C-alpha cells in the first residue's frame, strides 16, 4: 500500500510540474499555434469561461433519468381540417397549387406524392425538418413540418404567422429562400431552400476557426442584418442554430418565426428568442435592431474563441456587463476583439448599427472579395444548370434523330419544351385525333399518348417531311403543365 501510494503521489507531482512548466512556456515564451485543449483561462469572480472543446472531453456518463411520457390534451385534436390548402398572405400570389403531380387526397399526403428522397435531417421541440427532392423541377429543398397539430383556430392563426413573416421579407442573397407553405391534416409545412448545415454544427466540429473565415461570416451576417433593419424588421432569434451554411460556406439567416415588425407590432407583444444569445434589454421589453447586434456579437465571440455560451448563471451576467473571456481571445486580432466588444456593449444605445460595422476598415477591405466570391458562386450554379439542361436537349435530339430507337425517352426538367420543339399553337389531342380520322391519309398514323401526362398536342405530318426519312412519323408537341420525365413511342417506316 505504501509503494502504491508513493507511485500515485509521484505521478501527481509530475503532472503538477508539467502543468507549471507548460503554463510558464505559454506566458513567457512564444504562443503556440494550437492552444492547449484544457486551457480555461479567463477567470471572472468565482466562475470561469469554458470552451466547447472541454465539453467534448470524455467523462463518466451519468445514468439517464427516467422521464414520463408527454401528455397530449384532448383539445389538441379539435382542429382536424384534413384538406390540402396553400398558405399565403399575398393578394397577387400566382403560384399554381397543388401542382399536377398531386392526384388526390386518397393517394396520400402532398409531401409523399410530390417529393422523393425524403430524409429527416433535424428535429426540435416544435417541428422536424426533411431533405426532399421535388418531382416538379428535380431540385432539393428543405421542408419543415410542425410536430404538434393545430389545437384550434387561434393556435392555427398563430402558427401561420411564420408564413406571413417569410412572405414579408424582401429577398436577399444572405437569407434562406422561402418557397411556399401549405397546411394538411392539421399541420403546417414550410418549404425553403436546402442548405448544407447550420453554423452550430460547423462550430461544434471545428474548434479552431481561422480568423479570416470569421471575418467572412461576419460580413455575410452584417449584410443580412443591414437589409433586415433597413426594412424596420428585427430577427430577435439570431443564433448559430438559425444561421445556415451552404456547401460553399456562405452564411444565410433563416427561421424568421419570431420576426418583429417595428412598423406594425407592439414591443410588449414581442417574443424573446434563445436566452443564450438574448440581449439584457430585450427582457425589459426594449426591442430594436440593437438586439440583433448583440446576438451577432456573442455568436461571433463563440465562433472566434470556441466559447461554451451559458444559458444562465454568473457567466451569463458577466457577458452582458461587458466582460469578455480575454484568456480565450489571445489568438484573436485586436481589430476583431474590438468589433466584438462594441457589438456586446452593455448599453444598447452605444452599440453600432450594421451599416456602421460594414464601414470598419477591416470589414471594408474584405467586403469586395467576399461579394465577388458570393456572386461567382451564384453564377457558377446558374451556368451549371444551363449546361446540364442544354446537354439534355442535345442528347435527346441526337438519340431521336440519329439513333431513332423504337422507344424514345426524353428527360427534361424545365418548362417551355414546346418552344424548343415547335412554335405552333396549342391544340388538344382529341381534336387532332378527329382531324386525322377525317383526313384518312395513308401516310399519317396517330401516336398513342396514353402515357403522356398533362396537356399534349400531337401534330400528324407526312413521313417525308419530318427529319428527311429518318423513320419517325410524328412530330410531338408537349404542353405539360409541370416538368416531368416523359416518354413516348414511335414506329419505324
């Protein structure tokens, strides 16, 4: 026992001496490029700031406490409207809904009929998010569905407010694009563009974010907030979970469920967001753009220092009195540190606006590069889609003209195919059949279009006048009300 005790004691002494030596090297000597994983400097009172890296250190798992199942009250099922309907608050909304891919309510829900590759990518206390592929245009989208159904007409109206707030937003490249919203079976569905991940996922995976990347993210978010505040709108729930990253690492602000309109809404009726990123004055009913500036400041602080932002407690109050974790900000440049400090100023009137922050020399010097990169990404996406579509057209033309098989399949996902094939006017297939029967022309045969979905017109033409004797006897004009993978058959001469 004595030998075992001496070994443990000597091991602890060695660890203590190693910690003292490493701490002395960090203070006196040059700073290491990679910080120590257990460096929790930045003491404030009796509490200390900690990092998310420390939170991920393996520890002894505590036994999970048993929780009783959630109770479902009977009034949750009072509002049981099962009909599909488009949710919109615009008077001049010209969306065609439902699209032709939707058959009827008996064939299943709209989500299951009009989308494929449905995968759940997130779930919270109020809703779940799916990654889907649309059958109408072949693009990928994100669809959020409310978990809890409408309790009554008042609860339904409160939940539909999120769609109204999405529609009142002026479009911006750093906003998550809203597509449409609909209700079915007492639940709300919101369809938006699909992003790669959230900023929270990015920060939890990468604990040492390069400072240049932090500056670029700051420029994206400041541009979004400036556009939002210029229209007298306040987000009120800006946090890493509501900031999304594209595959090209461009930040976009989303989840506008708590959006506050300064022109029409009463500040006393505003709903506060997450307490971890909430400004102190918002708890007292003082609502304005300065709330978003504080939330952005603490978000950038978390990104630059890997700070584990508390939900409450002493450290929560320290952050709202202007005390920053200086020990965790050793690797941050003085310019970025000063920007964070100004955005998190305890007095909301002394915080700079988003337009003023964009005029800072450090931000202004990087702004042209970031905007050029964002525009290049958008042009690249547009050009890639155009190239793919033209390749599809050329491939279909080559396949139908040169090879001319018995069955020709056209894969085309855009509207306006009729303008490519022919510019003649639209005619119904039934009228064309009647004309062909009256003509009794031996050189003309009608095409079976039972497999063609949507409005179609078939124009019979003589064999010799179509592709100069290639064997195809018909010219087909498609006027489909929705893009779809179509197929039709031809006969050889």
